[in-house]
C-alpha cells in the first residue's frame, strides 16, 4: 500500500488565511493576541510539517472572552427577536455554503481528514443550520393549571441560560462546533469556544466569517490554547453558565469536577466502543463496506466508530474474506488527495498509541489479518487500516477506545449472545445490527444499551432525530428539541390576578 499525493490546489482564500504569521484569539469581534503573547503550532498530519502558529490562551484570555460574552449576552443581542435570530442563522448558512470549500481545505490540512469526506459533510452542516433556524422559532413554555386557592394564573417561561463554554475535540471541528454555535444563535446565549490544539484553525476561521456575516461582537468568541490551561479555565469559570463538551471520557470526568465551582449543567459527548452486529442473514454486499467504513472513516477517529464488529459464527469466514477483499480498495493518502478514502491520523503520538494497540492485540492472541503498520517513511502520520480476527470481548483492543483505524472481529453464537457482548462495555454511544429479519433487528435494538442504534446502515446523524450517549459515553442530547435544554432554563411563573 502506498500513500497517494495531494492533487487539490489550495484556494486563494485558504492560502491567504494559512499564510498569517500567528492566528490570534477571537474575542469581542476582534482578533487579539494572547495576553501572555505565547503561541503554539499546529501541524498538517499529511506531512508532519508545521502548518500554522496560533495564540496559546490561558485563564487571563478566558476571563476576557467570558467577560465579552457576558456583556454581549446582556446587551443588544438580548433584544433580538426569534425572527431576527432565525434570519441570522439563515444568513450564516448562506455564507458557509459560499465559503465551504475554503473551510474544508483548512480543515483537511489541519486535521488530516480526506477532503472528499469534509466536502461530503457539507449537506449535514446545512441540515444542522436549518434545524437550529427552526429551533429559534420553537422556544416556548406552557400555561399550567394549578391548585392554588383564588385567581392565580401559572405558566413556565424558557429563557437563555447565558454564557456557554464549548470545548471541542480535534476529530471534526468544522462541523462539531455548529452543535454549539447553532444552539447559541437559536437560543440567544453567547459562547466561548475552546477548540483542540491539534485542530483549531477551522474554528478560528468560522468565527471571523460569522462575525462578517452579522453575528454580533461577543456572541461568539474563540480562545485557542492547551486543554490544561484554556480548557480548565473555561470549565471552572464561575461566570460560565453551562459547558458543552465533546471529547474523551477522562477529560469529561475532569469537566464534571470543574463544574462544581458554580454547579454548571453539562452536555457531554464522550468516547465509545460501539458494536456493529452482523447476523447470519445480513446482506453482506451492504454490511461489509458499511462495517469497514464504520471503523475506517476519518481513520477511525470517530467517537461512534463501530470498532467491535460482532459477526455470527456461521458467517465469520465469509464476512472476513469479503472484508479483506474490500480492504484492498481503500486508498490512504494526503488529505488533499481528492480520491483518498483515508487520511493520516492526527499526530505522531496518536499514531504511536494506535501502533501500541496493535502490539497489545497480537500479544493477547488476536489474529492480525490485515495492516498493523505505519505507512510511509515518516513525515505524515499514516497508518495501515488494520483488521484483527478471533478477538474476544475481554481483550483490551475490544474494551478500550483506540481512536485509530483498527477493526476487531468478534464472533458470536446467537442474538442473545451478541446482545450480551455488545453490552459488556463501559461505553454506550453507537451501535448497529445487520439482519434481513425485522424481528431479529428489533430484538437487538431493544437489547443493546446504547444512545444510538442503526439498522442495516451505519453512522447517519440528523439533528431532527438526535444522537447521544449513555454510560461512560456521556449524557445530554445532541439534536431534537432536547438539544436546546442545555441552552435554556425554565422559569415557573405565578401571577395573582
Ligand atoms: P480530549 O483530550 O478529551 O480533548 C477534548 C478537548 O478538551 C480538547 O479541546 C482539549 O484541549 C480539551 N481538554 C483537555 N483537557 C482538558 C481539561 N482538563 N479541561 C478542559 N478541557 C480540556 O479528547 P480528544 O483526544 O481531543 O478527542 C478524542 C476523544 O473525543 C475520543 O475519546 C472520542 O471518542 C471523543 N469524541 C466524542 C465525540 C462524541 O460526539 N461523543 C465526538 C468526537 C470525539 P487540547 O486537546 O487542546 O489539549
Ligand atoms: Mg493540525
């Protein structure tokens, strides 16, 4: 397997943005250096070269950003009507539609996701913005009957909570930031975002573009920097009302601890080790490529990746043979190779982690059927997509989130066995079942303890339907009207007439 090369030429806009000496923080509608003057660099995972430098914010910058967000929350923004906020969201969608290629190129370079994958995510982003534009007009309380003697009228009101801290991982920030920005604009909240060090650029660029598109100063602020500095300061800040966090379970646990400073409500999307269950009667023509890409998409750096592929014993050989055939069609390349299906992983240290899990799998007795090695002679952080057979659910490669392109085939005997294996996990994020029999599929859907299940498909996410986790995968809805709960609070009102 060889690494394919870049064939997409950077647009002038993307080139202009990337040529900046330092990418500053974005606070109160302005690009500003960190108070300390410190900077960090981000690399292009496809080459390992430094792509850009950006400001390394700490608690002083978080203080400034939170203060700006608070001022904006109390200021003119609080008088915007739902129609105005909806119109702004529609304008944001139009501008992103126009500027998407530039953003996709920045994202692909900074985090290594194949450009085709980022381009394909545009439709999902547009759906998300339509969803939030609709939410802007759908915020309502209730009138309630009561048992109070006399003439008392009662109701509930929904109101924006205030300043939202948004902490984002590196595996798809261009899109994932909009779960927060969309809800902030729909609800009338304001936000301070802290993107991941490895991939901050698309978040900084979006903040500028949205400000030009009419998002008022202070409504959307970005403080880049280390999780251990900017992230901890934001999570603990007593003037941040709520935190929406996407990232690892370990960091999620720290965010919960930090939230005690002012009893912040949290929305946590954490890790996963999802089971993709292939029954004997599955349509393998569809199940094989979908199960493969359910792991290898984004080089396995997807929280809901179906990394435990549970296959009914009677079809394990057939499934494995077809999967190994499919593996030869995968194209690993530079994130700006328009035909690459897999890019590099995010960093040298992530690559080391993934490779160390390959060693763990081999030493635990799993059968290395495909891949398992670094690709190329250094430079980019490329990994061969990897398949393990004869995996048991007790092995570490079946229990721990690897966050790399490693698929484990775990045989099972019958449906109840599959459900038990699927549930024998600390996580509960995604999962799927492949069967031509509706009763079988529904039994699995009912039996697996997880936030999201797919039947004869993998990875669809629509804000109208939602996506969330249970167990160590976190809590708090993404999508559906429940998403707005993180951004609104309920006030009970009693009116003596
Ligand atoms: P991570 O290490 O938890 O980092 C996530 C974010 O938190 C980054 O911005 C990070 O900053 C920041 N951070 C780190 N320590 C912090 C602290 N003590 N306080 C506040 N913020 C802190 O996760 P990651 O390695 O970037 O991303 C991979 C993980 O995210 C995987 O476990 C994956 O499953 C999960 N994920 C989940 C979903 C989902 O929807 N459930 C989606 C995507 C990813 P720095 O990185 O800049 O230090
Ligand atoms: Mg980078």
